[in-house]
C-alpha cells in the first residue's frame, strides 16, 4: 500500500447513534495519528429536545472534560480550525444512525432481476421497504397512486432495464409516481434515486425535475447476470444525508461544522472495511455493529463490499419484531436458562419500551444474549444469502458460512457494555460462526465507523489510527470444519510462548471449545495439525504454523462445528454454555 | 458519559404543551388562542385518499387533444356522481361522459381526468382540554394547559377523555372481571394489574371508556391492542403493580376528569402514553425538562431487579460500575423504602419528579 503523508490535523468525529452520541478525538501523537479519547451523551433526536445538537454538545462537553482540550467556543460552535495547542480541532466528520429509517418504495421491472438488486440496495442503508411496484403488479394505476399517497415514502428507488435494454416499460411504471408527486405538498415529496438503464437518465430527470429531488446512479443491474450496487450506494448515502438534514433538527449545523461530511454510519463502516480488505488479497474482512436501531454487517474482499444494514433486527425498539410471533419459541434454541414463555415474552416486549435499559439479573441477561446471538445469526445469514444471490465468488461454498476473514471487528452495546469479554466473544462466534483462522477485535468506541468517514477528508488518519492498537484483541479464533463425529479428535494444537519457551500441546475434539492462553503483548508460535481431513481454512487436512500475537482471551479453538448446532436439550445446552464460558475465563 | 437521564414524569401539577397534528396535510379547524375541550375537532384530513383516473378520450373515442377541448370541468372543481365531465358537440350522436363518483378534480391531462373520490375526512380531536397556543400549518395545533401528569410505558394507540374511577384498594390489587359492572359504563378505570383475558371482553361489553393499569402479561398484548377503548400500562408487561407514585396520584383522583392519550411509545420521537388531569394553577409553571441525575431526585427503576420501584438518588457514581453479570455502566446509588439501597445503572432509571 502506498505511503500516505501525515499532516498535523486533528479530527473530531461525531457519531450520532439511536441511543448514544459519541464524540471521538484523534490527533498526532509521536508522529502518528492516534485515537485520543471519547466523550458520550444520550442522543437527543426525540422528545423533549427534538434536536441532535443538544446531545452533540453534551458529548463534546464530556470529551472536553476528559481531555482538558477546549473544543466548544462561547457561542457553542466547535472551534475549527484549532487556534492554539489545547484549543479547537482541525476537522470534523459526522456519522449517523439515529432517526427513523427511510420509508422506501422500489419501482422496477422484474422481481428476480433489477428489483432484487434494488431490494439489496435498500438493505444497505438505514431504510425500511414499504412497497414495491413491478411489471407483474396486478394493482391498478389508481391503487398504486393511492398507496404512494398513503405510505408517504421518504425515498423511491427506480431500477429496471439493463444497459441498452427496456425503456418504455420503465416509463410506464413511473406513471403513479409522477401523479403522486404532483398531488403531494412539496415538503412531503420523496427523493428519487434512479439506478436503472442509463439511457433513461435524461428522461427521468425531465419527468421529475419540477416535482422531486432526483439522484442519478449507475445501473444496479447493467446486465442480467451482473449487479453493481456499490456506486448506487454511494449516491444513496448523499440522498440520506439530505433527508436527515431536513428531518433532524440540529443536523444542519453539525453538517456545516463537518464541511458536509455527514455520512450514514453503515456507509462509513463499509468504507473502512472495504479499505481494510485491500490489505490482504487472500482474505476478506468482516465487521459488525449491533445497535439499538439496526444491525450492520459488512464483509469485503479485495475491495468488493457486501453491506447489510438490517433495521428490523436492532435490539431496541424492534426487539419484539426480531423475535417474530413467539419470542420464547424463537429464542429457545439460543437460551441457556430454562425460562417460562411468559418471562421471555415479557422481557422482549418491555425491551421495546425501554430500549436503553440494561439486563442485570441472570434471567434477563440470558434472554438478552439469546436475542443478540439469534439476531446476529439472522443478520449474517441474510448477508450471506444476498452474497450468494449476487453470484459472487466471495463465499465459503456453503450458503450458511462466511469464508475465512481476517479480522472480524465487532462493536455495539451488547459487546462493549460487558466487562465479560468471554461472553462478548462467544456471542460473536455463535452469531457469525466464522471459519478458518481469524482475529476478533472489539471496537469499544465504534472507531471503525468514525475512521470510515474520516478517510474522506484525511486518509492518513484513517490508515494510521487503524494501524494502532485502538481495538481490544479478544482472541485468535481457529474454527475448523470437519465431518467427524462429535468427540473425535479433529485438531492437534501446539502453542509455544516465544518469550518463556513454555509449550502447550493438546488435541481438540469435534464439538469442543478450547482455549490456549497467550496474554496481550506476548508472541507465540502456533502449530495446527488437522486430523481426518479437517479444514482450518487452508484446504482439507492441510497443517500450518503461525507466529501469533497475544490477546485478552488467547487462542480459541472453536471446534463446535459449522454450521453450529446447539444442543436441543435445555439442560445439556445450559451445561455446554457454562463450560464454554468457563473455558473463556468467565 | 453525560448523566442526562430519560424522564417519564409523574407530576401533581405541571404545565403541558401537546401537539395534536396529522402527519399529512389536512385542514385546521380552530384558531390560535381558542379554548378547546377534549371533544373539539381541531383538524381533519383524508388519511387514505382514493383516486380514479378517467380516460375521457378513450371513452368518447376521440384523440386526447380533442378530449381536452371537450372537458367541462376544471382542476379543483367538486363533482357529484353523474355530473357531466365531457361531451361531444354532435347533436345526432352526442356522447356524454359523466363522473362515476362524487369527488374533486385534482388533475386534467392529455384527455384524462384524475378524480379524488369524496370521503368523510378523519377528524382529529383535541383530547387535551386547554388553549390553542400554536397552529401547525395545515396539520393541527399545540394545546397548553396545567394539571397533573402521569406518563406511562405502553399504550394501545387510542385516546379518550372521561371520569376516572379507581377500582383498586392498592397498587398491587388485581383487576378481575367480578369488579366490573354497568355502573362503570363510560368511565376510565384505574387498577393495579390485570392477568384475566375476560376483563377486556367484559369491559368492552359495558362500554368502558378507558383502562389504566400497572401491567398486563405480554400474552394479553394482542387483546389489549384490539380493545376498542384506550388501554395504558404505567409499567409495561409482566405482573407488576402500578408504581407507588403513579398510584398515589391516580388513586386519589377518583371522580376527576382525565385525558387518556394511549399513543404507543415512539422511540424516534420520544413521546409516551400519558394520563392528564386538568387543574387550575396560579403562578408561572414551565414544562419539565430532562436533566442530569442529581442527589434526591425521585426515580423509577425500569428493569429488574427493583423494576417498578420508586426511589431517591443518594449519589451518582463518578466511574462506571461493574455489575455481577459483567455489565459495566454509569450508575447511581438509589435509596428505596425502608432505607434499602442498591446500585442501579443510570440507563435503567427514569426521573419521574
């Protein structure tokens, strides 16, 4: 990777989440960009403030208290650029996942082609699909017009027509939208993103120029067998910025201080993960942000990015939706305590009413983590399904599993609010079910997202701060895939501490989870010898030796099987979960 | 972390300002400064419009441009069913196109007429008695008044106004079907909790106007949602009594008139269901505002253990506290009844007064 010059610019990154607003400060320390400190405050998008600026001020104020650096001027604006040492900051970026998801309507020709691509595009942003109009839609023009007026979408994505393909059909599909826009008051009109046959761009602009804000993006389906979502996503991120500036009071000021760099959090995370994936062409990168309003999962392979922002899987106000009709039945396979159906359902329903509340009792903690593991598993599964649907080669060859990635970055309340790192790691392992050899990094302050946004104004900062030790290394995970019966040895492991020379040896059996301690700061040599054609991500039966770094939990051999099948018997499952946590040191 | 805490107010006397407005454009029917009662229709709107696109050109068998010249209506014009929309000039073979429904012509284009069918507009009632202090253009109003306020956790989306009847001797007393009879018709019932499905059916039968409870089991949520009158839960789901502060206020308000706005908790807007009891007040009152937690604040715990208990802040811890289950969070020491104390995450507290 080409060297990037370090300037002396400091940076304030503001991350406005659904529940918490964070102010992160980056500066040059010993010639390298470093994350310095974070302040936080509740997000104030809702009542009684209805102004995100309040929460931003409080978070920055908290940061000032921690760093001793004056960032806010007397008129409560951020001091940009810095005036003197210890005062002000040279640049600012804002990322956002607060605010109601965008109600989105998709209009496209064929359900399995351009409409499927448009749906994947919707899933890559903070949005909620409310209706789809296609060629096969049997509803009358009037019914579709009334649906648009009743639903009042924030965004309409229009796709259809491969390059040099259909154009007349697309135009006909747009008639209800054209009429609806004329009937809507200007302030209620949705933005329109056109990502179809580029030959139609001029026509689309002409049709809608007087009634709506139109964004033109490259065709998401240039050919029947080709999908290109990334470019449209970039344009869509700009549309989202405009939408939230209109809808969230105070964001306009923050955007002005940020020089227009206000970005959806999912987009920013995606950018950083995509960038990181360029580092090692042999492996991809995976990142997860488990928030109250959504779960974002990003996988990237040599710059090819797959992004899912699942607004129906957040662990806060949508908790009841996450678990669908019967929370107890849904969560039962993931529960590690025998609990009454009423207890589980009451907790899940109350979670929707008090999304910021933290579980403290053994029962509520069990439900919360069951919900987290289940929701993460669903999010990962959806992304994998979409990756498959795109016909990409970036899959493990098994629909339910990611290929080996390095690293996996996890963030979000469920991971960062616990001091029990073993529980955080186990949640990630159960939900994501990684394969091969990978490092799990805990991003306590959601720095990945901040740096994704920062990269647009200070690439050097994004590169150097990411290189530094700003994450907690939870563990190096080895997840072998084997068809051996449970209890059969599948892997011989040997770890030598390079400093002390001490060597740990052992065999790991199929179905087991083992931990070899190697504390942070230490280095060791790990030798892995698969048995019975077990695959550790290198091919069946291939052995390997690595120089490895220490981490909070050490080397974790997760031989529980892929896909993971948790025991159906509650008592057995409870016993196993306790055992795994015990192995992980808690 | 800033110590700003969520708030769910239980106040014996306060000033409220409540927006009553449609999410879509409609018509505001009252003026600023006007006094409204709970039944006053402050605005109306067509929330689910129905349109019909009339292809006049095709019906008359003429080219679109010709059809446009034959139209006898204009945009914005109201038509009743059977009114002539267009007519050919020929006397021998005259063709007439009539409106298939009553409605308003909203668009004329290329020999086509778009007609919005006439429908009864949805009325928006004030729910809160008071003075209109602001108009939300084309959508609704802001109403101001003084009185007692009890904010809650869950509501079934309906609203009403009526007389409170307290049918529980304690915050813990269950509401059972044998407590309901026709003498309660038209009243808003206040009780501790309810676990009986039959209560909702019987309450509907005797035309109860509203129900304020501490909690119901979540298995009854679907029934409560479909109940034709407002249902409001101060604590949420489970088998919890109404919190002491709410019961103290509502339990002593038997016979008083109350507004019951059981709007669901809106995470993005931060609005909560609530009971408002209008009361005259003298002097200057200001609406309560969230603030940082401070010693002696009265708080309610919203999560187990101590869920639903009312306590007072002894002190806010300066550093995050590590709880036995591994959660590390900003926390405060809370004093409950009988001098019992516990450390509770700030995220699990609501300032109530």
